[in-house]
């Protein structure tokens, strides 16, 4: 992918459910070169409660294996972009894979 300037981590998560119904995840991380951009910040909830669940878009190389169950981890950029994002949608193009991201609440 041309223009890939950020190191992004694609976190593949495998869920496991124990006998009590508790879900835990095993993570496998892969590093790719790509780009990421924030698309909003500090939006309000329908109920009037202020939230800060950022939306972002990431571009990764076409050969990257990614599903909507994976996460993208951004580190080393700035406090606005750094964090863990769930993948909301995936769009394949001839030159890259575009990932629409939603920040995780922790």
C-alpha cells in the first residue's frame, strides 16, 4: 500500500466461554504499515450523556487478513489517535483495505 506511514497492530481475538458463561479472549497480534485518521471526537449520546467514543478510518495493505471480530491498536501517534478500536465495517479496494473503526470503551 502506497503511503503507509503508521505502524498499526491488527489484533485477532479468539473467544472462549467457560462453564459459567464468562467470555475471555486469546489475542494474536500482527503488525502492518498503514494509515489512520480520526473522523469524530466528543460526540453526545441520545440520552444527553456526553461520551468520547472516537470513530476513525484505517487503511491497511490488501494482503492483510482482517475480520470484523478483530481490533486495531494504534500506539505512538498522539493522545487523540492512540487506543484500541473495534472494526465496524470493512471495505476492499484495489489498492488497500479500508477499515471503519469505533473506539472501545474501557
